[in-house]
C-alpha cells in the first residue's frame, strides 16, 4: 500500500524494495522480453506462426525493418538503464556492447533499400547487411544477461525476505528478553 504525500510522491510503506522491483520489471525485464519478440519478428516478419500465412511480404518486410530498429533501441535502453548497477568487472564488457551498438547504428541505413517498381516505391531489405547486424544484436542480447545477473538484476542470489519469519524472530527475541 502506498501513502501519498502528494500526487507525484508516493511513499512505500515497505521501503525501497517496491521501487527496485518495479524498476527491474519495467526498465529491464519488459525490454528483455520485447527483445525476444523483436528478434522473432526480425527473422520471420511476425511474432506468431499463424500470422506468417496471412501477412503479405511487403508488410513482413516493413515489420522486419521496424523490429530490428526496435531491438537495437531496446538493447541500448537496457544498457543505459542498468549501467549504474553493473559490477566494475563487467562494466568493461558493457561498454564494449554499447560501442558495438554505436557502430551498428552507423550501419543501420544499409539494411533498407528503396526501389521504384512500376512507378511505386517499394521497400526492400539488404539481407546480407540485415543478417549481419541482427546476428551482432542477438549476440549482445545473449551476452548482457551475465552482467545483469551478476548485478542481481535477473536472479537474486540472496535469500528471499520472509516477513512472517522475521516477525517470529523479533517476537521470540522480545519474549526471551529478561
């Protein structure tokens, strides 16, 4: 439950953990989940197999181009959102991932080709460039999990806090006092 000092300043009754949980959920985990979706769309043009049969090739092409761009942006956001929490030993790797993303950003225009067919603009994909950039981004997506986990942003290595057990231990200590 939140107490409210004012509309913009909720104060948690249970402390900072609630804020940290929301931060991890929305600013890290949501983006990681979306990265998986964007990877699938980048490869197939849709995230669901059934949609492959009912979506035309032009729509799939646009979806693939948009999804690789979103995958790129999500990877940047994940690194930017978590850089402060990454252990010193992993920061070098994280900085390398970010530099790779900056190089990818400069190469992104190469993936899209615009052609005029029958007087109509047609968007096409340079598959070699596209697959190369996608492969690099998938590698980064895979590799960032280790530093994130080392920083306890994915799986917490510490015991879960059990408020009932804590309450029992406090009550026991209080009753054992002379």
